[in-house]
C-alpha cells in the first residue's frame, strides 16, 4: 500500500471519527421508568456490535445478548467460518470483515462494542470505538503492548465510556473473599506472592512456519490481510489460526498474557499494587542438537519464571513485595503444610500469599481459599467482602457491563480500564522481560539477561534501553486507527 493512499485513508478516518463523535455526543439511553412501569423502550436495550465471532465470543456474545434483553446490531469477523453461527442467529445484523467499515457504516446504530480477537488487534479496535464514544468490552489481556494499555486506560476516561476487560474472575465471589482475607491481616504483612498456571496448552518454543519457510493456500473464507492487521506481513499457515496464535509474539502474549490477567488480578486487587519497580526472568529452552540450546524468536518460550518487585510502603520489615509467575509446568516450592493435591485441586494453577503470620492459598479466580498458620490448615470464619457480589458470579461479567453501559459513565464494573489497564501493564512487564532475556548482539551473545529497572509513570526501562523496544511496537501500514 503506497504512502499517498495511506494518508488519504488516515485523513478519511479522522474526518469520520470527528463527525461521528459530534453526532453521538447528544445521545442518551432513555430510562425505563420515564416511559411507565412494565414498558420496555427500544432505548432500554443496548445495541451491541461484536468484533470477533469465534473463541471466547461463543460466551461473550450470548451473555451480552441475554436471550434478547439486549440487541446484537452488527457482526464483524475476518473469517466467515467463525462467524457463521452468529450470522445465522442474528440474520438482521449487518456483517463485516473490516471493523473500520462496520464502525463507519453502523456507528450511529451502535452503543457498545465487544472485542474478541487475537491480542494484537485489541487496541486499534477498542480505541476506534472509544473515540466514537462507544462503550467497550475487551477480552484479556486488554492489549498486546504496555503502551496500548496506558492509552486505553486514559482514553476511556477522556471519552467517558463504560469499560470492562474479559477477566470474568474479577466479578467472582472468590476474588472478593480472598481480597477480604488478605486485607483483614489474618496472615500478617504479605511480602511474597507466588502465582502459576498449567498453560500453555498450545505449541510454544517450536520453530514457526515462518522460520521454516512454510506457507499454505489462504482459505476462501479468510481475509488474511485483515487478520494480520497491525502485525508484519507473513504467509498464511493454519498453525496461526483460529487459536494457536497465542504462542506467536506478533499476535499473542503467550501463557502469561492468556492467564496472567486471571490469576494476577487477585493479588493486584488484594494488595492494591501499583507499577512494579523491577522485573527479571528465566525461560525454558529447546534443544536443536545435542546439548545445544535453541530459542526461536518468532514464538514464546515453552516455559518461564518471572519475578516482579513492588514498593511495599505499609510494611515495617519488607519494603519490597515480591510477586513471581511460573508457567509451562514450572511451579513454586510450597510452604510447610501445603500440598498440591489437597490445596490446589484446580489444575489451571494457583496463588499463594505468604505473610508474616501465615499463608493463604487459593485457586483460579481466588476460589477455594485456604488458610495455613504454622504449617497447619485453619478452619476459621473468613471476613465478609467489602465489594458487592455480582449477579451471576463470573457468568454475570458481561451483563454487569451491559447494565453499566445503560447507567452511563461512572457506573461500576469489576474490571473497568482504570483497574484492568494497570493490571495489564504489570502482566505485560513479564513478557517484556522474557523478550529482553532473548536479545542477542551481532556476535550472538545474550545481552538482556539482567534485572530490569522500571519507571512505571514514564513507561521506561532505565538500565537497559534495548528492552524499551517491547513497550510499544510499530504497526504495519494500513490505517488501523
């Protein structure tokens, strides 16, 4: 695509955004009570567009639609195979392959947008919708890059839209109960948190089709250029879609991006964590030849351990709080009295809060918390959560957002971007460390294997400038936003 065409496309996009934003500024949903008891006004139904119709959209779209309590007014997917079921279910909803054309054509009919796509397209789609004053629900992780997460956090406030990230555990009882236990002081001052997952359950640490020079014929139902979107051009291969893209750096964020926003959300809330001050890691490797290590730059490694430090100003004896993440089969050593089979029945992984008085262990979404004092499990009554429970627990996550959209900016959601944006930045710090760990110089010497010091306010590594390349990527030309 030539530069002059790019500029025309970008100018057209800017004009469209400006016009549509002005037109939507006076829009409001008329409350049901204004029109009389029992009357459900058309404006009482949220008009929702869905970008991405496969994977998690199989849950997000029906939950938001809620058996017709709200409307699905537009559908978008680059793969006709993925969208077929919802095009059949919602035949009156216009269908698009390009989200930009959908917003331009149907913007006046859309109140809110659900984004369920590969990670590398979350930001451009969500920001395009936000700039049109559309409420947004974005799957986790919120973005592919740290810079993108900061931009969405600020954009949601600037344009006054209701937001939610798709980490449904943030609406669950487990998160609230575990949070209350930690904040009650039952385990004393928390100084260490251990988090792990059984992911990845897709190929990582393998040589990619790109590196092997493999390509396949693009299926007729797929617009490969639109699927690539912001990512660099490469040949089509079925290895990338519809799901295994998670393990490729150009598209996904690996096991940490997939599960970190679920697991790390619990300690992030319970301990009111801010930006980390440092991060370091080690990664698993594969062997191309006998005793010869191999790392493939195009894919996430098969396993990783990541260690973050946070300020801990409330602690008298521990001025730093350590949070460690493990994936790919690596798990932390358990304190005395804890047992994986008895304590962590959920194979997805677990969380441990280690304090000066004891240990609190819980599973995915903070569920099944167990308290250990002096190596023995204590059966005690836990304190009541401070945050209100959500109707439907984790299954009410989408409807909580829908109802908040109707109430307007300022209505509470469990994972609004002011909460999930900083969380995502913290999660993605781990990937920044992993990618820095794999950096090599011209002599093939690893140069990034060090503790990285982080200036969170300015989004900058202060002691190894090469790592800052992973704060914000460069988009492929094409006017994505």
